[in-house]
């Protein structure tokens, strides 16, 4: 299957991947890509009749829940810790001029 992959293809993939491949490495890459294409062809021979496509290996379910307020409005209690406050909020020094 390595015949389907030309030297130009290997060169182009090397450029895209920003790799400087030696002649030996180009040969090895060509062989590896051929094996990969052979495997893909082999997978294409499988009978997939009745097999549902899936987006994830494990079953995925919605894990969202409704928000529930558990601590209520404790603004006054929180503002007791503030060194300075104004109109129900923390008052801080100006940081931008």
C-alpha cells in the first residue's frame, strides 16, 4: 500500500509538521503511512450493519441539576468583615486613575 503514498506527499507532510526528515526517515514515514492506510482499508471490510454510531465510548448522561440556594442572603453577615462598606457593598481604594 506504500505505493499510494508518493515522495511528494511525504515531503508535504514534513513541511506541514515542520519536520526536517532525512532520506531514511522519509522512507520509514512512507512505510508507516502505508501500513496505516492498509489498516484503515481493513477496518472498512468490517460488517457494520445494525451498529449504531456513537460519540463516546462510555454512556454519557446529563449531569446538570437545578440550582438550589442553600445559604440564603447573608449580605449583612458578610459585610461585618469589611473594613469599609458603602451602600451594601465592599468599599475599596481606587486602583485606576
